[in-house]
């Protein structure tokens, strides 16, 4: 199952040609997907040759093939990680039993909900980012943007395959709906709030790929533990591609910090007059996107999360490892903070009900490691500034602290006091306008906009002045 049938209309390693009914259904969905891509994918670059990575095998070391391709011709497809022989469910009430090759009847509704919610995020992010190519700071960054975009499109294919293959008519209707909803649309928005936020500049894009895509890493990792084998194998392979998205975000912000430090040292601490990103604005972007990404984990105390774990649908991060001693989670508890009568109190809840929070806490640790690396850059340049993650109570729209006026340190304020300092904590319209003013398009190979430092090395060992994109002749000066 490792080899990919690249000569088929839909590249795959699931023997699609052996299921004519499913093949026909997916081939019928494909034109609608292409119409969506042409309408809502990267604007203005559909006829350009982009140096992209495409899967040709799902085996270790063999799944990444680099070549020039027009994005509408990208080989989207259906790829599952190799099957594990005699795999069993390794957590929850079903522990030790064989994994399911079909959807259990009593879990059908829940699994469909999980798959649709995950699938809906994929086209949403493409829609959010569709205009960014027009202000890319380099060909290197332009190529990385489009790599993220086409892989989000392929991840949509992965979820649509599951819906078509295992959920019948309901699944086909859900797959169609994912091409109807639009990010930010008032009447038909995407399911999750962070995927309706506008991304109008590259600082927001880097924050999205750093924080919001990192939520995706943890959600996919939890689903990769699932007792539903097709879902587990699908998300395992998605994680190999997701790693690049996180790389784009983390290194992109590192390069912003690096360049801001250089400009501060060159010009006596002033960066705004020289087209750099002030560190206080960067901190505001971090505050906004990190808090929005925390919302994606759902309620801290969740009976749904307990049910998903108990039934073997969704595990913890790296559940099948030595990270946890107890894979039943029947006896443990977890400390959860909540607001009662204007005070923060801590309560113990059953561990299974805290599974969203357990996953989120692993995510927070991961984010903190990135902040440490960025702060070392500040220290090495003798810049007296520290970037930080805001409190998990700040700017929340989901969970136990939703809608409450906490500051970044997690202190509860009056609404009036919060409103008075809000512009110090989150981007203002003036901040957004300034950042947008820095977003100048750079198309000369090896050159970079003044607000961002070059990367340490190119993609696939190519030099930095490599032609990562070859534009159609009618395009852009």
C-alpha cells in the first residue's frame, strides 16, 4: 500500500480503481473542487510554474518529489500511511480490541462530526490566504505559501475520501458543503472561528501557520491514535505534510525577529522609519493568534471529549507512547481553573473530561519552546525586549473564560479598565495599516523585503536565489 498510483485521475494508494462506485463518486466531486480552487485559491498565480513538493510514495524518505507545476495541475490525491499489522486500539474502553476497518454504528455521528470539522479547516485556510501572493516578501516565501495551500487542498481530499468511502449519502452531502462554505462569509461561514479571521498580511500568515496550524498538528496527532483505522492512517500521513506548515510559521516569525533586531541595532532602536516590524506590534499579533488558536481546542471540561476517548475515537498527543502510564484514564483527575464570583478557583475534574485541556497543555508547551528560541535572538542582539504568550484566560471566545476582560497576565479587570488598555494588547487598525504598508512584493530571486531576514537555507537544498516560481509572461513587473 506504500506505492502511489500516479497514473490515475486521482493519485492514491487505497486501490481506488478497485472500487468503481467510490471512484465515480470522487471523480464527480473533483470538478467542483477544481472550480472552488480556481475561484478561491491563490489569486493571480494559477498559470505560473511553482517549485512544489508532491507525494509519490508514503514510505519514509520517498513521499516528497520536487518539480515545477501549475497549481491547478497539482497531483492532489488520497494517501494513507502504511497499515500496521494486527493493530489494536490502545486507549479507552475498547483497549486491546482490533481497530475498526468500518465505522461502528454507535460512533457514526461522532466520527462524521470529527471528520467534517477537520476537513472544513483545510479549504478555509486556503481562502484566508488567497491574496497573500500579491505581497510576498520573496520567491522563497511565495513558494512556501503555495506549498501550504496545495497541501491544505490535499488534506481536504483526505477527509472527503473518508466521507465518501464510509458515510454514504450523508458523507457525500457533507463533502459538497465544504465547497459551499466560505471563510468569513456572514451567511455561510466556516465551522471554527479562527478560520473566519482575515489574513491580509504576512505577519498574520506566519502567526497562523505558527499557532493555528500547530493546533492542527495536535488535533491530527490525537486522531492518528484513533481506533478507526482509516482515519488514523489518513491523519498520520497528513502530519508529515503539516510539519512544513509549522516550519513556515515558526521560521517566518524567527526571521521577522531577526530582521527587527538588525534594524534596531543599525538605527538606534528605530525600525518603523526603515520599514521594519516593531516588536510591540509583533507581540500584539502573537496575543491575537495564540488566543484564537486556544479556542480551537474546545471546552476545558468536556463530556464529548470524554466520550471520544472512552470509545477509542480520539486519543491524547502521542497516546501510544511512554508519555502516559495509564491509557484507560478512569481514575485520574485534572486541575481546571474557572471563574466564580469574580475569583479564579481551581477544581479537580475526572481526567477523561479534561482531554481537550490535556491536548491543549501539550500544545502550549510546544509554543513556549518556539518563544524561547525567538527570545534568544533578542538576547544575542542585546535588544531589551521579551516576547511572551498571553495567559490562557486572555481574549477567549470559547471555554470557561470566554468573553471575560482578562489582561495578558491573566488578571481580571473591569470592562472599562480592559477597554482602556485594549489597544496595547491587540492590533489596532493603525497597527494593521502599518504592517500592510510594509507588504511590498519582491520577485527577484535571492532578494527579500526589508522587514524580514533571509532563511538559513533554501528548500530541498536549493540556493536562496533559486527560481522558486516562474511567472507566466503576462504577469507582473
